[in-house]
C-alpha cells in the first residue's frame, strides 16, 4: 500500500513540475511580439527586449 501511495505522490509531483515549467516557458515570450522577456529586478518589472512591453 505504501508503494502505491509513494508512486502516486511522485507522479503528482512530476505532473505539477511539468505544469510549472510549461507556465514558465509561456512567460518567457512577449504576448505582443513573441520577443524574449527579461526581468528588471531594480524596478520589479518584466520587459520585452524587442518591443519594450512592460
């Protein structure tokens, strides 16, 4: 019974990690132009390198 729970918990964790990676990948591209997004820690903003969208 413990092995089934362990497997289920590991599977759930793997699925959650895949979802987080997918969301992070989506956030790497500008929704306006598809350019690369960069974090501006000084101003706590994310800016597109290509079009300047904040």
